[in-house]
C-alpha cells in the first residue's frame, strides 16, 4: 500500500505563502504505522495517523508537517480546514418532526384504517368516513405530541463541549480558536479544566491527568506520559497514555499536544460511526438484485410496522390478519345479499368489516403509553421512544456500566489504618462532599464524632491529609457573613456542566448534608473543588473538624514549599513553617510502593505496610501511604530528595468510588423479578469485582468464571461463548466492542436486554440492546443512541421503569382483551344476524352502522383507556419476565377472548331474537328497516335498541371482569380486601380504578338519551325507545356474569394456566431467586 502524505498549502492553495515547516523538505520517515488517509474534497473525512501512540511526538510532527514551536500558519490551517472540513462529530440529526410523524403513521393498523376511510368516502358514506378520519388524526396527533415532547426534553439535556481551543499558530501561543476549526497538525495547549477538543499526541506535560470515564469507564483520572512510546498497535484505549482523547477533561496539570485526529476519525467519532452503520446481513457479498430485493423488503417492513418492539411487531401482524378477515367478512355479507350490493348493503358490509377491526386500539395504546411515560418521568426516566415503555417490562437482563451508574461517580475515603489508633471505616455515604454524610466506626465500634477527641497519632494523620492537599471543601454560604464561601476559599461559584461532574477532578458542585457538621460550620449546601482523591481526603479530615481552612486559621503556619505530585516519584509533599518558631513540618502522601523506600521503618514493618496496602487494593480500593516528619529551623528544603527521606509512617488511607446506597436494593429487586444484572466496566478487575460484590451482583459463592477480563471475553468465538453455562456477570477492562459482543451473546440466547450507561463508550451497546438507557449526565452520543434517559443517573430508577413497563404490558393485555371481545361478539352478532329476514326476504341488521361505530369508538374506547390506567398488580415485580416471543397474545388471552366473545355475541343475538319474535308484534320485521324508520319497523327498531343496550351493558361489565383474567370479580384483590365480606368486596374493586369506574357510569348513563331522545334514536342510530325490553338486557347481564365467573372458577379449580390467579408472595419470589431474608441461598 503506497503512502499518502498530507497536501501542502502549495498543492491546495497556490496563492498562499507558507513559512518553513519542520520536515517539509526533510527525509520522509519510513514507518510501518504511517498511514495518513486524506480525502480531498470530503469535508467529513479528515486524516488520522494509524496508532499514533506507537510514534514519538517528533515522528508525528514530521508526519503532519508541523513545527511544534511555530505551529501551523493561518493560511495552512485554513487550507487544511477547507480540505478536511470542520472538527465536528456527526451525531444524531437532531429533532426531526417529519421522522416523528412518519413513526406514527408506519404501522399496519393505521394503513388498514386509511383504506377503510378511503372506501367509506368512495361510497359517499361521509359519516363513517369522517369518524374514521377523526380516529386516524387522533392517533397521529397524540403519538406525535408525546414523542415530540420527549425529544424536546432530550434536546434540552444536551450540553456543548469544548467550544474553544488554545493553539499555537504562526509562532504565537495562546491563540483562541473555535474547536470546530481545529485541523490535523494544530498544536494545542491544555490546562486544568480544559476539554480536549480533538485527539492529541502529547508533546510534553507537567502533572497532566485527564478524566476519560466517559470513554473508557475508568473512574480515576488517567496520568499522561507524553514521552512514552508503545509497541502494541491494538493497545486498549485507556492504556494509550501518550494520547489525549477528544471530549476528555484535564483534571490537573498542563500539557501540549499535536492534533492527530479530528471529527469522525477521533475515538469519539469512531464510536459515532459504529452507531451510524447499519447491519447489511452480508449484503456486500451479494449481487445487485439480491441487495435491491432486501432493501425493498426491509423498507416494506418499516412502512408496515413489522420492525420495532415485540408489541409493535405483534400488533402489526395482527392488524394485517384482521384486514384479511375483514375482506372475507365483507364478501360474506355481499353474498348473503345475493350480490345485490345497494347503498345500505355496501355500508353494512363495510361495517361488518370494521367491526372486526379495533379502530380505537392505536389511540388507546398511545394514550396508555403516554400516561406510562408521564409516570416514568416522575420516576426520573424520560422516554425518547414511547414504545420502549412497553418493551422495558419484558427485560430479562440488564447490562450496566459501573462508573456513575452503579456507583456515585465521586471518590470518597473508605478506610484509614493508623498505627496506634486502629482502623477507621466510613460507610453509608449519601453525599461525598458533606463531612457529616455517612457513619464512622473505629475497629467496629461506631463513633460519635461530636464527642470524639482524636488522639495525637490520629490528629497527626488528619493534619497531614488536610495540609498535603490543594482541594477545597467548604460550605457554599459562609456562616458568618452569609456570603458565598468561594470569596474566601477561591471557588469560582460556577457549577460544572452536569454531564461532566462524574469523576471530574476539577469539581465545583453543591451537596447538602443531612445534619450540621463539626467545627461550628452551618449545615446547608457544600462545595468541593479540586482533584477527586484530594477532595476525598479533605472531607475525611473535615469529619473530625480538621479541615485545611480550619487548620490554617488556628495553627499560625504558612506554606514554605510544595513538591507537587510527579509521575516519576508518585508522591506529593508540602512543608509548613511555624510563623513564630520557624519550626517546619513535612507532610507527604503517595503510592505505597514509592513511599516505602523513604520511610524510616524496618524491613519487617515495610512488609507489613505493603501487605496491608495490597489487602485493601484487593478490595478494589485505591491506597495511599501517609507520612510526616519535623524539621529544625534553618533546614534546607530546596531539594526534594532531601525533604522526602526518613519520613515517619503514620498510616494508610483507602479511597474508592462508592456504590450508590440504593443500588444494592435495586439489584436485589431485579433478582427477585427474575432479571439478571451484568456489570460491564472499563475499571480494573479488582475494583470491578469488589464493587460487584458490594452491590450484590456477585457473592462469595459465585463461581470465578462469572468475573472475566474483556481481553479474554473478546478472544472467545461465538461458539465458545454460546457453550458457556451462564454468561459472565462482571467484565472488567471493557471496550465498546466487548459490550456489543455481550449484548449479541444475550440475543443469541433469546434474552431481552437493557443496556445502561453514560459514556460514549456505551453508545454502540445502547444502540444494539433491546432498550438502551442513557444517564442524564451522560454524553450526547449516548443519549442519541438510547431509547430512555435516566435523569437522576440512578440505577434504582431502572427498577421503577421495569415495574411501570410490566404494569403497562399487563394493562395492554387487559384492554386488548376487552376490545377483541367486543369485536368477536359483533362479528358473531352481525354475521349470524344476516339470517333475520324482513317481509321482502332481505336481511335485517341487528345493529345499525352508527351503533357499531358508537360501540367501537366511544363506549369501548373509554373503557379500554380506563383498563390502560389500571394500577400495577401487587406481585408484578415478584414474577419472572413475560415471554417477549409470545407477546401480549398469550394462550390464555386468545382462549378467553373467544369464550367471552361467544357468550356476549350469543346473548346479543338472543336479545334481538326475543324482542323480534317473542314480544308484541313478534315475527313482523317489516320492510326497508335498514334504510330508516317506517310504520312497519316498530319491532325491528325495538329489537335493535335492545341489542344495543345489551351489548353496551355487557361491555361495561366486561371492563371490570378483565381486570384479572382468573380471579373472581367478587374477590379480585384477596390480599387487600380481606376486611370486607366476600360478597361486598366487589365494591372496593369497582372503586379502585376511578377513571374506569366513571367511564362505566358514563357509558351506562349515556345509553338513555341515545335510546329515548327523538331524532337521535330514529334518525341517527335507527332504533326506537324500549320499555319491558330492559328486562331482557339486564337478564343477559346476569347470565353473562354467571358464565364468566363459572369459566374463571374452572380455570382456578383445574389449574388451567397455573399461577395466573395466584398472588405470588415476595417470599416465593425470593426463594425462586435463591434469596431469603437478604441472604443468598445456594443448593449444595
């Protein structure tokens, strides 16, 4: 493969003048990694170096033809910008109203209704056509509005990152340019708080650390090593420490770097590219016609709604089936009329066809999902794609990132081992910045810090971690002046961008302690500013009333010198001098292995210190060694080596990113609900395993195979992964590819999975998962890839989302059952009703077309909406996930709808027959009664009114009966209605759902004006007033309830669909999950 070099300004812009650039005319570097890939004219494909971490910065500078001291000229920068386009990652296309609108139209049921609407208008049936048009518009408007509001909410969550960059150009440093105007070869300067604007190969740096949690999942800032070169082309992203990645944040120090990748060639851009790529199913190896056919089929599936969630696909297939059935029924009607298809016969044929289609299903489903979305929003879950609300109820596995999701995303001091004092442990922390949050114990005994007086050794330890510290932990408001404390402490008072406060080293955020803290500081908001490790240490000292500000104000000392943290010595030291005596104290902290050589302890003590440090490190804790020594006045403190020797060891302190307090209970609830939780993190194996154990994802009995390193998992073939008995519960050092591979492995096992995460690294898996959940403080790329956003970044909110999804799934089954019972009953009634002949031997319609539409669109719709608002069943989170392959059409639902529909349709037929043939004037069905009222139609109009009231009453009763498919209406809530007599417990059942109760009452009341008001009854509904016939309708209701209750009793007695009627107790669910009283139960 030939080498391609970056075009010079002469090649792209002959008029421009360019000063000499290092390497422009020098020898080319024949390096195997040199693979620049410029694409002139393509503003979206800037060049990038392959594996720049394997090159020295000098080699990179020559590759990109730039002098690291002079930088690019303005002319060259403009030329490269024209050639390669802006430094902008292609994310989602933003809010598109057309796409949202298309989403509402693309389903089979809507297409069926559009066809019926067109036919209605085609035969001049403007009333029916208008009603169906209104239904279609309602479906689209409600769905559009819900999705539009969700997308607007997501848009408002997005934040801009790195709007500007500081570069060297034309030999001038500190030039501010827009980040989008950066080009390959630009020399960029970074300082604390800077957002890295592009991928950089670092040139030099001082104490440079960046926060890459959003990209790699690492919870601790990564130290940068500009002078290093690496040999491995495929080195993990987090281990390429001589690079700084676009979107990461400088947490300490400063550095310079050469832009080696911009836009879509950055690591962030590569992930965005993965998200934009579509599965081609091997299309590249197929011929043109095969690819064209596949595209056509995929497009047709999209239009017909045959892609999406299991519910969407099921309902779309169901709609197509009903459409075919509707055509068959219409043909039967025309055949019964001996193919003399006049206006009324044509209308009736269409009405029979319409009767089999639940026209209000989409509207009811949309409203139900909208209500579910509102409930989820209250639980801090915003839904971008409304259908995901239903889908999340069927989740079987949750794949979660660790940092900021299962954990708090902020470092805290967990343990301090102080010789001569004991071991201090801090737990129960809800607010990492508040010195009063959590509990402190000493050797297993809880401490009341208000009464605790630190011993001299403890005081020296606390003084060291407070003074050898550049962070600030102060109340947001000064207790004396009531002015912002940052005026004294130097805080800038600006809260950092909410999607960067996780693991940010430069933190300026507010937290509220639950109680007043020590040293007389007022309770209220707290601010912390500085490197996460130092904040954690400072908060620990402040718990004991020994914060830095307090010490400086009381000890009468000043800072004499500071030796900042250096990557070569892994230590930090400060020297404080007494203002009166000139006595000096050295306070030092650092990595244990680097501290041991400078400690004034024996070899045996060093071994004990190292052993203690390794023990804590194995728990997933980051361990620092703390030391101190005193110096006489006049001692030379100019040389670091002299100051940092013969130090007195005073203790070890361990910090970590703690789990959220609610995470463990949330994981437990997932297990009880039959959901498996997996943790996929970029952290080290020890940390990952420790956190997983803390939050109960694994326990002491979990086999070692449940914890894997991503490298080992990535090297496994699909067959090897599929042969594993269970997939790993914890995978450490994850890359984006690992997470996607895990999701695909779950899919091959037929599992329905959720992926949670907040970083760019999570986005490909979020896209591949059945339901992607991004964190509210996560990256924009992650939010665009996800169907849901957790605004509080709380894993526990997922449990609420799953519960709401299960409630929604149950309710969809209930109102779908109700609508289909109505449709089946009407088909039985209308088809068999064709046997009723008038005096002219024409079929008499048991229901008029308007009655059919009224029952379908008005009566049934509000009842179905009421069923969609049913509360969650008490055991919804105690049962295993439902089978997403079967979907809502379970065997029980299919059987019940036909049995209920048969009873209802038969009773309606009998009601018509009794009035038409048994009552006064029986047998005289008149002539032309389908077209309107005449003197011969009295019997038919009364029979039709009776049929209308019967089917209405039966639908009202059915709405209450289908609240549960097996439990009796008179004992539907056995665990909550035990105080009421058995027969009277029906009344709490009816009142429990207020919307449904009033929908039933409204349906009952509105029957009377429809039956009795002149013109409305005869002209519109084509029926007449009734008297004794009410007895027929109410008798049908009694028979119907008896039949349904008998059927339910049979199901309970013979165990048909066993478990459907039984309330699953929490104890049973815990036993099934292997849990009992909080203890994991294992079979021997």
